[in-house]
């Protein structure tokens, strides 16, 4: 292989690698959503699959069945029998008790509709949805 060909090949491979490994970063390039998530949710939630904190992992939560994250042991039992579509998520983070009176998710609600939309968008994008 000529040196220039080799350099080109190596460059292509590294670019391909960079693109693949940067995927989560690209998905979360929606900085506004990420910042809002970090501000309002991250103390209790991760978007990594299987990483349950005080609250369940929110990986893939958009359109998922409520109360069904594997390995999360602290569900109140109040979030069941529906799916987390974008509208329900929006309602929940504006006021958790408006979705279920008995939920144990208690936090300072996100009053700003734009921030809520950014968070839901981020939840979607960061799960590759
Ligand atoms: C103070 C900790 C805390 C904060 C902050 C918090 N949550 Fe939660 N969250 C919880 C707990 C605890 C539960 C489990 C509630 C239950 O079972 O009733 C939960 C449950 C959820 C669920 C239901 C998951 C499922 O499997 O059905 C969603 C969705 C959710 N949170 C989204 C958010 C979002 C989005 C934010 C930020 C806007 C947020 N939460 C902020 C503690 C928190």
C-alpha cells in the first residue's frame, strides 16, 4: 500500500470511528434539552440504559410503558397502565400529581413549556428514538 493511500485509509477509518463514537454527543447536540435535563432531572435520573438512580433510568422512556424499567426497585406503583407519550411526559414534569396523585416523584416542576419540550426532545434523541 502506498503511503498516501495508507494515510487516506487510516483517516477514513478514524473519521468513521469518530462518527460512531460521537453518536451520543451528536444526538444530544440539542444543548438546550441537555442543559434543561441536567438542571431539572439528572440528580435523580440517568439517560443511560440500566442506570437507575433515585428515579428509574429514562433511556427510551418516550412511548414506553409506564412503571416498567427493568431493575428499578423503588416504583410507588402509582405509575401504571399507560404509556409515556410526549403529551403525558409534558404534563408529568409540569405537575407529577396531575398524572398520578400517588406518585413519589416530587420535585420542583418545570413551569416553562419550552423547557419541557426541550427535555422531552432530549429524552427522545438521547435514546436514539
Ligand atoms: C427528586 C428526584 C427526581 C427528580 C428531580 C426527577 N424525578 Fe422523575 N422520578 C423520580 C422517582 C422517585 C420516580 C418514581 C416515581 C413513582 O414510582 O411514582 C420517577 C419517575 C419518573 C418517570 C416515570 C418512569 C417510568 O418508568 O414510568 C418519568 C418519565 C420521570 N420520572 C421523568 C422525570 C423528568 C423528565 C425529570 C426532570 C424534568 C424528573 N423525572 C425529575 C424522581 C425524580
